[in-house]
C-alpha cells in the first residue's frame, strides 16, 4: 500500500512539474505579445490611480485657450500672433519663471507684422512647441520634424517637441522619449533639476482634466484685473488649447488625450495639461519604469512555482483560500513596487500563471479522483452495499488494497440438502437456477444491509465478512444480525414456496440453511493473478467459520458461532455454548456457540450446569435433564435430542 501511494504521489508530482513548466512557458510567451502589453497597461491604469501622488505645489499653471477666451477676445482660433506677444509680456510682468507655448508656429502669418510682434518679445525664457511625425509609405518610413519659424528661434526662444506617443488603445501613458521634449526643455529653461527617464517610462497622473490650476487666456492677458496677485509669480506657465469642459472619449476633442485616469473619469486631458504632467514627472522623478521582459518572465516563473508549492500535496477547498491570498499578495507586491520603487511589474501575467497552475492541478486531481471513484465503484459494487461503496468512493483513504492483516468476522452460509434438491430438479435447470437466485438474493441483502462485504458465491454457498474494507467496530454484532436476518428471510421464502406448491398441487419442499460465523485475524485484499483477482480474505479464522457452518448440521441448529464472535456478540444477544470440538484441519479445541433468543438467566444457568456435567462425564442418557432443557429451550430441542442419542451409543 505504501509503495502504491508513493507511486501515485510521484506520478502526481511529475504531472505537476510538467504542468508548471508548460504554464510558465505559455504565459511567458503570451505576455510578450502586443495585445497582452495593452492588458498590462490597463492594469497599470487601475493601480496607478490608487494612492497616487498629490499635485506638486510648485507645478505649472495652465493658461487655457478656451471657449470663454474666444468669447471675450471675439475671435475664433487661430488668434493673431501679436496677441500671443501681449500674453508673453503680461506673464513676464506677473513674474513667470518660464513660459511654454504649446502652439506650433511653423508657417508665417498672413500679416507679417504679427510675426514681427511675436518675435520681438521672445527670449530664452520661452519654449515654443515643435513636432515630429512618422510618415509611413509603402516604400519607406520617414520622420518629419516641424519647428517654429527661424525668426522666432533667433531671439533665443527654445523649441521643445510636444509630440506624444499613444499606446495601442489610444491612451497616453508613456513619457515621450525625446531628449528635447517640450516638458524637458521647459524644465531646463526654468532651471529645474531634470531626471532622464528610461525608455518606455510610464507617466503618473494627478487627476482628471483641470486638475492643474487653470486660468483662461483672456484673464492672463490682464492678470491685475482678473486674477489674484501672485498667480504667476515664479511659476512655470504652459499656454495651450484646453477646452473648459473636457471632451469625452466618444465626442473626441482637439489636442486632448485619454490617460490612465480616463478609466474612471471617462474624459480626455488637454495637451497643455499633459505637458504639465510630464513636466512634474520629470522634475519630481515620479515616472515609473516598466519591467523588462526578463523581470516579467522571472515573475511568471516565481508565481508558477508558488502555485506548485501551494498544491504540491493536494487540492481542496483550502486551495481557494491559498489562491485568493496569493493573488492578493501578487497585486500588493506590484502596487508596492510601483509606489515605493517606481517600477511596474504587471501582476496580471503572474496571477494568470498562478491560477493556471492551481486550477489546472485541481482539474487533474478532480479527474484522477473521478477515475479512482469509478474504479472503486466497479471493484466493490458487487461486494458492498451502495452506501458503503459511496463511502469508499468519497474517502478512498479507508481502502487499503494489496493485502493487509485485519480482525474480521467471517460468515459462511450453505443450503442444507442442496444435492438432493438438485437431483429432484435435474430436469428443470432453469427452475433450479431461479430457486437458487431467489434464495441467495435475500441472503445477500441481509449481508449488505448489515454493512457486510460479500466475498464470493460457491454454488449454493455464500461467504461474507465484516470490518473490511471499511472499519466496523461492531463487526461481530453486525454479522450475527445478518445471520438472524437470513433466517428470517428464509422463513419468508419458505412460506412463499409452500403457497406456490399448494397452488401447483405438488408437495411443498422447505429450504434449510446452515450458518457458521467466526472472528479472528485474517489477511484481506486483492487475491488472484495479474489478469484476474478478487477482493477476498484468507486465514485460519476463515477456515474455522467454514467448519462451523458444516458442523451446525451435526448440532441440530442453523447457526454456530466461534468463541470470539460469541464473546463480542454476547453484549447484544443471548448466546449459549454447545460443545468444544476439534474441527478438521485444526489441532486445537474450539468452543462453539449458538443464539438462544428469549432464554432467561436461570435457564441459561441450567444449560451451563449441563455442559459442566457433560464435560466431566457425569450426565446420563436417561437423566430427566434433557426433557427439562428441551422444554425450557425449544430452539435447542434437536441439539438436546442428539446429545441424548450420543450418550446412548
């Protein structure tokens, strides 16, 4: 049994190792695809907005080119460049440290005086927006860089590339990789210490649209009248299109992008505010590094191994708890690493790997359990009651195959005079088969109903035992109860046969059985060959039970019990010793007992006195004791008559 269990465990571990390796390889391959990278980025969206950093107090101020400004100025976009010149002068006068115009002035204005007016106010504290565009044609790919007019740059203004890269789902998450990006150039102009982000660095957002302090363009033109004092003092100012009501994703918008915050706010963020967010990410080192493929795969492998350890011994309802705990830890680890280490290792692929290994092994265990249940059901359905078969199938640990030593109570039941019955019915084999089946069916039911195991049928003989394969502390009592049920069933069958015989006009023939029950040490398990075997019991206790069944005829009783069976059953039934015999094949003397239902204690005491006289040779055949005992114990009348006949010989 231990070898079988170790073999099963070894096979399970091999399958688990193969499953773990397969899952780790498959999930690693899937995690490297472009589609999966978008799933990881969506996970970043949700994690990044939980406990996100507060908006820096010294961050940029947005001057919005919005609908109120268009109404006040009385002109639709684009506005005259001379107006931008007035804005720059007003911002300088208000104490702005650096000014960024997220507007591209790549083409000359229709009125040259407007360009001249703007050029005259530009200086090294101003950053103008540029653009880089990738143009793809069937023949080639080409980057086109668009910059402000040379006249504007000649006055010392800086150019910063305001282009941004969108993820495959159209959301803006990554810090632009341009070394001369708009926000980076603005930070340099403002004299801020600038951190250089790694490639594919992710941007942290501070909230939905209009999170940054925002004033309308027309207000910035005249801050003394429209704005609180000090609104622009020593601040970085970014000027750009910013619709007052942030457009929705469905409605679209000009120079506005969905960000990580869009998963909740559903609104786009204006380009000027995007540049402000990039600015603060660079200046305050808030950007988040994305883990490379090596780290991501290592996380997947670790999660797969953790799942294998969680289900190494078995899977059960506890596995759900382990799985929930592991998934929580995976997400917490990813979140903690992002917040404390500013690095993002997506939790989705490791979580998927953990679930795949755990659920996959649970599925394999379930299939194996179903297979073993079917095997157990097939193996024992013919021997055990359905209730016991179900118990074995539900808890196979109660079953030990291959042979083990156990204390069993063994029962043999045989039909008396079956040879004569067969001879009488030799011309009716079908009728004989039907008769045997009619007898063995209720006898078998009596065994199964009392939690017994049917070992085999030998012609008209039935062998059964108790306390295997399932433990049965009351095995002797249950065996004796089954014997009583057999005798009761026989009486019912004989009544049926008698009624059938009378109806058919033939003499009735009553069936009789003899039962022997013995308790002792046996070896029980699968016995036979590699091609065919039976679940059976072997041992001296089995042989003695068979001898007791045969000896019951000699004592004129239908049931004989061995000494140990009688001792165990005496707490439930009245038993009486009949003799001490030496059965064939045994050299030791074996006391034999039978049931004496309804016997009073004085009567049993008189019977014990008779036995004492019998064993000492002090009982005479003409002693009136036999008649007295026959009257007191009518169930043993034939036994006492045979005892008297024995003394007369």
